[in-house]
């Protein structure tokens, strides 16, 4: 009860105080009523089957907020009572030493003796009662999604009680999607129980549905003693469904392939700038990706309570870190080696070793895991056999975003113009007043920064460790070379198609063999077309 | 004789062969005759370590042949080395016979473990030393030939070639990690017992392997030297420095490259075959791209296109590696990475280049 | 091939197996006095027509000068003759029997076409003598280049060429240490070592002094007769010098032949004047 103290305060404040107290009191009153219902039901539940049925009826009738939860517990056989005091407990596994949660106040108790607790068992009649009650509750829900879920649970699991509930509600259902599901549920029921004509009609209604129970029901029908005519139709419907499932399976492979391809593009696109545009072989590219991933990790450590925002902060931060390291590499080493690609390759490989060891010394050789923000996890369900994982979707979008940003930078900004000028004719560009050294450093910084951004994306997919970069460097080079050096679009197409090829091969070759096959394919491809998918032709390419 | 001629102007080579000769005579004597505990005694462990270094030096010579003289920066020579090693490892596995953990007279332990009932076809014949020895040459040679024929004919060169050689060894590494390949998967081949009937743990066998390694290095060196002082050697340099000029003079550049590349791969295979019995294990890690690149650095540190420079580089860096990884493991990768950068920036002609310059100015 | 015919071949003592024949027969059929035929050749890079329906005939033993403004397609034409670039259409024959479009660079070189690049390209790391030795006409299979040594006749030839190009004193010097002009000479010397039927010489006098230019002209003129020589050059004095005595000069423009005739005819051709001096 609230403590009420008359206070010498101005009137408006007092009125407010009163109002709050009143509301608190009302809500407490409601709480009290609920508690009372629960107590009554609880007292009935620990007795004989008849009383238990009354308890269920009571809960449903009073529309108690925990009705659904308790009914499910009963259904799953997870509700127990303690013999000493008849208190109800939720027990997942009835083992000595396991935990028992008090149903009323949620406090945990450790089970000392299994014999102290007894399960609240059900008889068949009660089971029907409960499933019907649950269906009704679900079907009455405000949210159409919850209603759809309720119907979906009834698919293939209807009994006489629920059938009548469904038939009652189907006319009142305002949402078409839910209504269709209801039709399906009833059709499955007809398929099992109906005569030939009903069955044929049901098959027609079920045709093309991707709900797994539909497929099961049709398969079961084929094995039953139904008439040949019915079986033929069922077979046709089943074939159609399988066809659709295969189609969505292909879509799913494509989706996985595109997301893997996006990772490849992200990893390779920085290289497409440093290698493709500048002609610098940067073997430390993988380590620049790694630095981006570690930057993400560090930023998450700095703001542990804002995981969702930390990723957004990490993107520019990783870009800056990798870009600065890249510029340092360019100024410190690579600029002395222009025109000597093989030496550049060796020197940058040395740098990659140093960066790896540096990370190992600073962060320990163990992998670090970066948390995935909530808004990135989850599914977008297109239909029962095909859903898109959000994280993959974000990777694809992110990849496209980075790609478009790069194309815009190179095609639409003064820096991009200068970069292209220097890469096409250094001497002429310098004669026109372009500070080619400055452009070199910035271009390299841009490519490196993009590698860092790729690292942010990778940190969401794999563990962050010192070897992260190494495992991507060969893939990155393959993507750039396959696409045609100096061609951003080529990199995009090459990365995505290699990703898809990998995922298409995976089911029958296994992940490792698929990767080997793709590598071998690229090796052979480069023999045939040394300049990649989209070669640069003409005079500039000769030489 | 042409061998003499090949060495006539080759001071480095003369010194190298002289040192090898001294080692072959002195090391066994110091190991077997000088009692343990004496200051001059060479422990068997050191003998084996030196033998291992010599095989790595042979690998470096093979890389120098293609990189130094032909300008092909191969980042996949470890693949040929490892293939030679696996061929030898397969022979050694079959020599174990029924002394394995499972005591199967025919199948190596890992196959019994995988529940295989018969030897895969590609393991047949490896119970014979001559066959294994032939495969040590043929398998790397054939791979290099096929790969080179494809690559050189379509004129893949420069960094593209480097990258696809790297992809080649990477693909092989992934493949050998697979148990289904039949080469012991992750663990590779190990627990060898004897070679040609000699116990691999015995001092005498170890000395024998050391001498064989020294001999292989000497012969490999001479072979490369003879090749490179011939007109072929000059054609190689011509191809390296002005490929299209050589082509317009009528040379089939791709055949030159292919021939030398294949010989080099075979040398690498021999090196791998001698390496494996001395370290006692071969596993897919040997294929790792890092290994191949490390070899290139040995050559760069020693000095390109000299052959003996490759030997010097291999010995110096591997000694340093043994020292650092034992004493200061944290430092090793920093040192190696720094070395890559320093050598390419400051020492384009390597250690031996420094020595030669001093000699020339003196 | 039947078993019987194989036996017959084995028993026939006179039978020459194809693999016993020398791979490169150096017989070039010039029964019509024409050594090189280029007919209807076109090639384009990314839509830019570098060569557009080019027709050109070089007679056996002729010295031909080819001039033309930048981008006229002179170098691309040489690329096509030597097998570096494949034309989109057209045909290229060397004599009556050798189809150049079926061959790659080494085969064409071995058939008897030598080429000097615009930028002098010699093997800088090798000595002058080694450069010439590599260029020398000889069997080029891997096995022979591994074993071959210079014989007396070849040595004489090498000395002779060294004298002709005036580098006898530099024979043991690295080619990289030569001056620009000397490198040009060395490259011409390498051509001579090849003993080609046709020499393609791209801007031979760039970077030479006037005396050197005169000597080069002399040398090229002396080569004509035994060899056919095609010279691409910008330096008009040099071309006039070479073309003296009513030799043919060809003017290329936008990838095809604009005019052909003696130096005087060409210089007075309106179209040529227009191209060189602008509209």
C-alpha cells in the first residue's frame, strides 16, 4: 500500500499526487484480481483431473494474461507442483540439481530430491480442451501476425474441437493472408478425413502452398488407400510444390552466393584501386582489412552499451585507421619502388608480416569476437521455405553502397579526375599541374581505407584475429585479376559471380573442394584471358 | 671439361663447393670420432639441422634459377618442394609396414583410422624406393610442366604469374588438408621408421642424409651453373630483360621458360624429398603461400641471379629463424618482415652483392 | 594410314619422315619479285581504326621508306607483319607461300623477318658480343641453344658485323653502358646477325648525330639488294637521303596508304601536303 502523508504543498501538486496515487491504486487492484485468479487456478491444478479442467476453464474465462504461457507449460509437461506446499513450479528437466522456477514469483529453487516435485499431468480430454483454448486465444489476438502464427500451428494438427473453432472464425477474419492459412488448415483436415470429392477439392486448395504440413499431408495421402484419381491429383500438386521448393532453393543459393560475393567484392575493391588503378601490388591489403576489423573491436570495447551505434562509428574510424596506415606505407616504402612490381610485392608482404605480428603483440594471438548489433540479426521471411537473413542482406547492401560511393568518388570528384589522369599518363598529368605524388598517396589511402571498411563488414561475419587478412588476400587478388585489372565494374561482377559459383558448387562438392575448384577455374581462366573478364584494350594496354 | 669451365669464373661457386666438401668430410668425423662433451663434438641434432638447411638452400637455388635468371617471381615453389616431400613421405609411410599403431601391414595408420579397406591406386608402387625417387622428380616436374605450358603459352607474366602461382599452392594446400585426398589430411605423414632399411633415428643414417643433402646441393648447383653459362643462360637473361626482343629474334620464349621452370620444380622436389626424412614429418602447411614467399626472400637477401647468393641467403635466414624462434619468438616476424622491406629498398643485390662491390673496389 | 603403308615407309630407304625435315624451311618463293603482300588489312582498338584497309607490296631487294604523321599506323603495321597484332580482316603473305597470319612472332622471325623497335631494345645485362651471338641465325630449339657454341664461320660473321656497326672495341662491354646511338647500331647489328630476308626498321636514326645518320643511311642502302628493307622514319632529310635514286616512298595516313611514288612525286602530292601542313 502507498504511504499517504498529507503534505503542505500547493494545490496543483497535491492534485497530481492524488492522481498518481489513484492510478497506482487502480492498477494494483487489477493486479490483485489477477493474482487471485492465478491462486484459484493454482489450487485447482494440484487436484484431480476434473478440477484441473476447471482451472483451465477459469483461466480462459477470466482472460488472464498468463493463460497462454501456463497452457503451453501444461501441454509441454513442464509444470510441476511441490508435494509439501502445493506450490507450482516450472521445471525444464526434472533432475536432481536442476533449477525449478516458482510460477508465481519467478524465484529459482534448486531441486534437491526429484521425488519432492510432481508433474501436473493431463488426460486426453484436457489435452483437447487446452489445444482448443490455445487456438481460440491465438485466433482472437489483435495482431494479424499472431493470428497467422496460431493458424500455422494448427496446420496438420486439427482436431474436431479446433476445426469448429476455425470454421467459426473464418468468416470473421478480416485479413486475407490469415484467411488463406485457415483454408489450408481446413483443407488438410479434409484431405485426411474427407471423401473423394472433398479430397479432390482440398487438393485444389492446397496446390502451390509451401507450408511444410501441406507437403507432409499430400505425401501421406499418396501412401494411403485413397482412390487413384485422388492420388494422381495429389502427385501433381506435390510435383508443383517440389518444383517451387527447388526454385526457392535456387534463389536461396543465389542469395548466399551474392552475400559471399559481396564479401569478396568488399575485400577486393580496395585492391582494385591500389592494384588496378595504380598498379601497385599491395600484399598488405589483407592486413589493412584486418586493421579495420580490429578498429571495430576496439570501438565496441570503448562503447560497450551502444553496440548498435558502435558499428556506425566504426565505419569512418576504420576507414581513417586503414587509410592512414596505407598512406604511411605508400610514403615510407612503395613510392621508392614504383615501376618495380615484383619488389613492391615482396616489400609489402614484409609489411603484412609486421602488421600481423604487431596485432598479435598488442591484442594477443587469440581471436576476438565482435558483437553483432540487434538490428542486424533476424530474418525476413518471404515464405515458409525461403527467408533472408538480415545480416547477409546488410552485407549485400553495404557492398553496393561502398561500390557506388567509390565509383562516384572516382568519376565525379576532382580527386577522382586526378587519380585517373595520373594512372593513364603520369608525365602528362604532372605537366598539367597535377601533384602526382600527393595523388599517389591519396589514392593509396583511399584504397586502403576501403579495405578498412571491408574489415568492419568482415568483423560481423567471422572472428577477428591476426590471420584474418591472410585468408582474404588471395581471394581479393583473384577477384581483381578475374574481373580485369583497372576496372571497378569488373571487380563487382567478378566478385559476385565467384561468390555465386562457390555457393552453387558447395552442395555437391563441399565447401573446401568448391573453393579449390573455383581457384583452379580462375587459374585456367587467366591462361585463356590474361587480362580478365573486362580487359582494357588498345594502346594503353599494350606494353 | 665443361664442369671446370662452368666454375672457372665463378668464385662464389668455388667457395661454396669447397665449403660443402669440407663439411661432408669434417662433420661426420666430428660427430662420430670426437667424444661427446668435447668442444669440437658436433651433436647429431646439429648434423640434422645442417642437413635441413642444405635442402632449403637447394630449394632457394631452384627459385633463383627461375627468378634470378628468367625473371619469373614464383610464389608457389613450396608446392613443388612439398610434392617431392610427400612422394618421399609416402615411401617412408609404406616402410613402416605393420609397425604402425594399428599394425596393419598394408595400410598406413591414418587410412585404418578412416576405415579404408584398401590402398588408393596412387599409393601403389611407393613401397619401392626407386619408384618413389622417380616420383620425387616426376610429380613436381609434371605439375610445373602442365602449369607452365598453360601459363607461358598464354603469356601470363609478371605479377599475374606470381599471383596464380600463389593461388596454385594455396589450392593444393586446401586440397591436401582434406582427408579424402588420401594424404593424411591435417596431420600429414609422420612417424617414419626407416629409409632403405636404415633406422631413421640412428646417428649413421642422419649423417648419411646430411651427406646426401650436401651432395644434392652441390649437384643441383652445378646443374644450374652449367645451364646458365650456356647460351641458354644468356637467352634466359635476354628473356628476363627484354622478352619481346627475344621473341622477335626468333626465340620461343615460352619453351625456354617452360624448360627452365620444369627443371627448377624438379630440383625443388628433390630438396623436399631430402627434407622430409630429416624433419620426420610432411603436412599441408608446407604448401602454405607464406613458405614460398619466404624462399624468395632468402634469394633476395642472398643476391639474385648468382645461385650461390641463394645458398647464402637460405643459410643465413634459416639460422636466424632458428635462433629467433627459440629465443625471441615475438621478434621473428618483425625481423623477417623488416628484412623484406630493407632488402628490397636498400640491398637490391643482396649480401653477396655487397661483398662483390667491396671486392671490386679493393 | 594403314599398317601396310607404314611398313612400306619403313622399308623405303629414301623415305623422309616429316619430323626429319628442318622445321623452318627458309625457302621463300619470290617468283613474282614481290616479297611482302599486305592486302585489305584493317585493325581497330576499342573502335579506333588504327589500320584501315591497308594495301602494301614490298618487292624483293627493295629499300622502301614509309612516312606519315603520328598515329598514321606505322608501328601497328609493323606489329601486324611481325605477328604481334592480329588484324581484324585482310591477308599478309611473305613471298608466295608463307602466310604470316598463321604464325607467331618467333616463327615469323625465323622465317626471315627482322625488326628493329622504335625505342632501341638490346639486352642491357649482356655484352655487345653476346647480344649479337643471341641474334645470330641458328637453330632455336631448346636443346641446341643449351649445347651450341660459336663455330669459326659464325665467329667471322660476328666480327664482321661488329666492324660494320663500329662496336668492335666495345665487344666485351655490357650493352647497357652504350650510348643511345650505339644501342641503335647494336640493334641494327643484331638484325644483320639474323640474316633476314626482310628488315623492318622503325625510326633508326632517332638520337643520332648527323655523321651517324649518314653512316646509317649508307649501311641501309648497302643492305638493299640482298635484303628488302622497310624504313619508317620521321626525319625528312634522312628519308630524302635514303630515297635518292627514285626509290619508292609510301605515305601512310589514318591507317591506309595516302600516296606512293618517288620522293619528289610524294612531296608534290596535294593530299600529302594537306595532311602534313593542315587544311
